């Protein structure tokens, strides 16, 4: 999408996500969206803030996916009003000088905190694409009348991309295998630990399975 500046001398930028790379094994699982930026005029530099949003309303969902997404969007009768954009990440990218076009990586973390709506959403998908909307803001530095000038990106600077859901699943499996992380506070952990010890369970998993059986959930 092409943005227009406040004045006629402000360069206009175009945006397009051309693909995705899996980041090398690092301290935190990450995918990198390859963002191509175009501009007819030379750009000195660009400080780019990216809001990576899941545009959930732009795809269909199977009955099983709708069931798994109840924790995100509620029951079936609530979907008409509750399905909207979910913020996945807000990375900032420093874009060096370029003329014509350039390609930069936009890092998007793939965490395991299921209390985040974006993670719960991604965990619920089994196939298809994740509709993404990238909204840009920041400061563009360029030459005007032989001097350095700065301009804010226009409000309508954005682009869309459909990320294969399998990409996120692959990254999660690489880093976490078949494990999921559940965050609990100290008090709840101590209660679970005490239950495990009192009933002589070897692991916390066995203790949790026991509690699920007691509630009829396993």
C-alpha cells in the first residue's frame, strides 16, 4: 500500500511482505517477515515501528477451531461482535539508507504464554493461513532542498500477508517440542507441589492428571 505524506515533497513509500524466514536457533523462537519497502526518492534512513496484528475476521474456521477459540472470542453467539484484530507483536526496525527499494526483516516472537490472546489463537489453528495486517508508524529521514528533513509516516501505512499456520507450529515444535508452559503464581505452585508430595506422585504432571481425573476431565 502506498502512503502519502503531509506535503508534496515528502517521499511516498510502498510496502509488501514477500515471504517469511525461520530465524536461526536463538534464545527465543522467532519468525522473520521479509518486508520490501519501495520509494521513488532516496531515503536517508527510516525508524520503523511495526504493529503486527492478526486480522482474525479475514478467514473461516472449522467447527473444531471454533471450539478451541472460545477462550479468545467467546461462544458462537458472541463471534459476530468479538472477532477482531489481535496484536501479535510490536517490533521496531531501523532501516538504513536506500534508493528504489530495500528488504528488511521484521522479527516476530513466537512465545508460549497461552494467557496472551495471540498465542491462544495461533495454538488453536490446525491448518490454513494466519491473516496478518502490518501497520507502520515512525519517522522517515530524506533530503529536501539539499538538507536533511524528517517526516512522520502517514496513518494509512500498512500491508497484509497470509502466514501459513504451519510456520508457527514448526517454530514452536523446534523450541518446545510437545511441551506447553503454564504460568502459575507461587501460592498455586506450592499447593500443587504439596498435593504431589502427599500423594507420592513422581512428577507434577502425574499430580495434574490425578486432579483432572477427580473432576471427570480425564
